[in-house]
C-alpha cells in the first residue's frame, strides 16, 4: 500500500491508461457485484518476505535497501506456523465473508507458484510451498470468497524501470512491453490455477499516472478467463470502464482525509473501503496503535451506512501466525456481528444520509438507525423525511420508542432506552417510502 510520503502523482488522470472501452458486464459479473455488496465485511492480508524485517511492506523502499540485498530475504522465509484453516476460520469467526491477499506487492516478490519468474515463494524460499493454493481450497470449504491483490508497480524489475521518466506512455529506458506481458502471464496463472475467485485487486497505478498500462487488454483478459471475477483498482480517481468496484483507501466513500482521493462516488458500482487494525499494512513489530473493538465496529457500521464494504487488514508475522492482538479483537467483533449482523449483511445504505450521530442501513422494508453518538438530551432528530413513520423499536429489546413526526422531520425520544456503549440500533418501519435511496452527498456519477 502507499505511504504518506507519496507525492500527489495520482491526482493526475492517466492519459494512456484507458480501461476496457465499451465494457458491458456479464450476467455472472452483475450477480457477483450484488453478492459482493451483500457480504459487506472482508479480511485484507498483507504478507510477504518483508514481514521478516517487521517494518511494514514498504521497508525496501523506505530504508533504501538495494534490490539484490532485499531479495536475500527470500532464503530466510520459512513460515512453519502457517495454517490456512486457522486464517480462514478466524476471518469467518470475525464475521468476514471474503479474503483479499497480496499475491505480489511492490517489492516484486510473488507469493504464489509462477513460471513467469523464479522470484517466488515456491522456487526462491526453503519453504517451497504455495500458500494461495491452501487459502483457495480452505475458502471454498468454509464459504468465503478469495480475491488476489496484485501490484502493478514493481521496485526491482529492470523492465519496469522504477523511477524513470515516462515518455509516450512508457518508461524511457525499460522494456515496458515485456513488463506488460509478464503481468498478463501472472494474472493468467492466478485466474487458472486456483479455481473460481472473487476477483483481482490492483494497486500501484498511481506510481505512473501517464503510463499506458494496457488496462483494456488486462481487464479483457480477466473478464474472459473468469467472467464473474470483479476488478478493483486502488487508483483513487473516477472508475473506468472494465472496473467493477470503486475502492477508497483509509477513507469512507467520498472522503479525502489523506489527500489521496479525487473524483466522485459511483452510484452504479459497489463500493469498498480498506483499513488497518493498527497503523500498518504489513507486519510491523513496533506498531502498537491498535484500534479498539468499538472503533472497528464503528468503521464497519459507517461504511455500511455509506453503502460500502469494509476490507480490514491483518499483517501476519513471518512465521505465518496472525498476532494475538488482532485475533482477540476480531473475535470480539465477530461476537457483535453474530447479534447485529442482520443490520449489516445484505443491506444497502438507508434513506437517511449519514448524520453526526451515526448512519442508517436498510433491508427487507426496514430502516436500521445506527446511533453511534447519541445526543446528550436523548432526543434524536431525523431531518427531511416525508414518508410516514409507522413504528420505531429498539433492536435489542423490541421496546417501542416514542416519536413525533413533523414537516421538518422526525423526533425520536430515547430516554426510556438503556444506552448502548457501542451502537444503539433502532428499527424504523414506514408506511410508504417516497424518499429516494441515499446517495452520497459528494457529487456522484455512474
């Protein structure tokens, strides 16, 4: 993933990276989009030889480690404790419905069996094992979808020519066409060696916004090999033809707290936001800034209320274990999801746009208010609702809630309810919904 030191290169729209023109999603793809939205919660996994150094996935770049020196880490990588069953079981126990794992990050090391380069986990490490094969099998057994993260950027390969100026869509002194063919070969392997997958999650286009990435060819290849597979590109600008999900890194849809995101929020595509459990993507030994159970639940709820999935990251240790702090938190989140998952899974953003006090989701004719910060006077005001409210009930106790509806909105009186320290959920039922479903207040476009 990107670090804060990155310049604003990605704010420049790619002049040559036009994606699949005239793309029409297949029926399988459209069904997969709907299924993706219904799942709402996924596990992101950043794992590679960088884990050995315990300083994040950008350690090679940030510490200016020469490629030849860094590549020696492969001979030290032997994750004796890796257990795909434990990883997938943890994701499932946390209430997660899919997994996205790094098949190749910016350091260029492939975490799968590939014939395109010997610099991979099977050929270059003493482990000689393909963890993606185990994960694919285990995800199928336990009912989770598996997505492969794939970096377009490569810090080490000569044919990528990292840092070189781009002229006419190509790096000046590198064999760009060869690099594009290399990526096509690897993507073909990922799409043919592991059975049906959820999709491909791209990252790194922002490194060269003016390059011709041949995305039209790459996207067409993916959609031809697996028509249902979703294409997600973490490029931070408006979606392009051929892309099936719009991604927001460390922000809610439409947010730009880091200065990374530009463009608008799609009305037509599923949305996803990716976040970390501490401040790191790859395993970082000294990062103890762990998010609390409450913070993660609020992230999940706010994303659902913004019509987005949450992809929450873990960075396994070099021995293959997921650190205990992550495990404990995820299990606690899973307990919450066991009780309240019906207000998250299979929902869409409610008719009430996000408010300072929380958000709403909707499913099966019901509106779920997620009150994350209740007013001190315990009177909640919901503005601009013309539909007639029939009933309001506490989700936990089914206790009716007093309300008053006036032309300016609805007043809910929460004084008789036991406050919930994490999320007070109110179920609303309206006689007839005439209000249009929520669209993000930032300008949207198809």
